[in-house]
């Protein structure tokens, strides 16, 4: 075994230490209620898709797209645009949870792989940050049908552009005023 300053080098213990530091020391910069208020005002497609932010954690966010028959395409499967909208909105929520309510953060790239046919049920998305920089953020999203215990139906990676915040107002309303 290799010893280090914190005892024996154990990858599992190191991961737990990192997770516990992140979990208990990072303050989220937007709440679920604040995000819902922002989506009601600025993202009308969120209501059309039945999107609901369920959890904001330091390491990820969870979002749900409530199933309706309007989401179905021929063959009885949930359409790809619904899954892409869910992935995009989940990444948006994740980024805002780390940088605050910056409405002008926009998608610059979204790549999705459809892995299997989703059942006609609610879709659940879990978004996790891969990299958060000053101008770009990259996150991945896993999408499940029905519950997080089911098989993954899609995987997406999205890149967002973050506007410069030095002296510029954060919201779109104040930028146009």
C-alpha cells in the first residue's frame, strides 16, 4: 500500500471525501421555486413539455417531463424532441444552480444518443456537470423512462455559453431596459 498524508491511499475513500466536501460546502445559487418562476416567465416550452425540476443537489439536478399523449410519435414511443427539450432544460437548471439566475446562458451544442425505446411514461433526467468555466459549461444528462431504476433510454452532452458578468446585468429584462 502507498501511504499519503491522510492515511492509506484508497480511491473509494478519496471519492467519498470529495463527495462529502462538495455535498456539504457548495451553496446552490438558485432554488427550485426560483427556477420554476424563471421558466414560467422566460421558457414557455417548459409548460408544453410538462417539465418539473424535482431536485437540486451540488453534484446533479433531477427533472421530470410529465407524460401526455401529445408526446407520442408513431409506434407508441415518446418523441425525440421531448427528450431533447428535457435534456436541455435539465442542463440549464444545473448551470443556473451553480452560477445563479443568468437568463442569457444559452445552449451552443447539444448531442443526444437515443439508446432504447422509452415507454409511454414520465421521463426523468439527471444532469451532472462535467466542466464549469467562466464562459463555457459542459454537462451530461442521463434520461430514464418511468424511474431512475429503469434502463437509461438516452444520453446527452450539452455545452452552454455563459455571458460575461463583469458589469453586465444578469437578466434579459434588465439588459433591454
